[in-house]
């Protein structure tokens, strides 16, 4: 497991600046939540952590992201390798509709190549077990991934991210499209995953951040207002703006 650190991180979409000098550390064996109102830069921030922001037209980054002490934006660093080691799960479940459940789980591994069908199945089963989905799909591995329920599809996408054996898992509002029961299952899974992964989750749900996160960062207008232990941030924040946001006075 690795810690990931942002140092004076700024980001732009063309001429529009979305992040301003963001600094934070996401610790191993912990969940770090990023909260704040819509448009404050939460999703931009985590996309900068694994160099996905630069895939957006006009996307530009300044500052550093240190992964195990190495700047992921250094000239000699392969962004594809960074995205393998720092996996991401998106807001909307996005299994490949023409692929089976098993093929969805190992899609990233197939891109890497070099594994036999037996090895792919083994790694796929391991990933599906880690995502808490194996018992529900083991008798339907050859059905389309798009036929699963919304919550199952999201866990399938988590399995796909885990199959390539990342060290950090980024989750961009992974429960926003799910019903309460599926949300609870994902939250339970996040609690399990932090044993083996460094987890960073973006959420607009204050209660979810309070339930799953060990550390919380509150952002406003592209800047960090406050970052610290979740319990302290929600009960004894240092900044009045944090207090106003977590108590629902604005946002």
C-alpha cells in the first residue's frame, strides 16, 4: 500500500482555473473523503491524482502529486502505469455492455496481456470476490454485465479496477446513482477495501463521508478550506465555512 500526496496542486480547463494550490496526504489503510458543493473541484482533484485530468481537452496541471515519494508528473513517468497503480471507479456504473461479467472483470488485464485464459479466470474470480460480488454472479459469469442491477454493476466496475492490482483506489461519487440498499453494500465494501488499499472517495453526501471516511477534506471554489480527521471536521471544525457546510447552512 502506498500513500499519495498532493503538493501545491493547481489545475485548469483551458483558461479556467479549477484547483488552486491544493495540498493533502491520503494515508494507507484509510479512507479519505473529499467533500464540497458542486463545482468546487472535487472530481478534478482526484482525476489529477492518476493523471486522468490531462485526457480532458485543455486540461493542464501544475504542482506535484507524489506517489510513494515519486512525482507522477515527472517526464519519465508512464501515465498508463500510473493509472494501473492508481485505479478509479466512476460515478455512473459503466460495464462494457457487449462483454460478459467475467470479461468485464478482466478487461484491464487483457489490455496488459501476457496471461492465459486460466490465469485470467483466476484473477477475475479474485477481483469479483474482493468486490463482494462473486457469490451473486458465479453462476452467470457468461451473461452480459449490463444485465446486472445498478449496485451489482458498480461492484463489477470496482472488480475491474481491482483486477489489475492497483495500490490506490479513487472513487468519484460511486453511490450517487444507487438505491439505499446498494449504497450500504458499497459502503461496507469500502470499509473492507481500506485494509488492502489507500482509498480516496469524492462524495456529496455528508452522512456517507461521516460513515466511511477516516479523513475528510472540505473544498470550496477550487481550494482546500479544511482537512483533518473526519470526526473532528464534523464536530469541531476550525473554519466557520466548514461548520456552515457540514451543518447544511449552505451548499
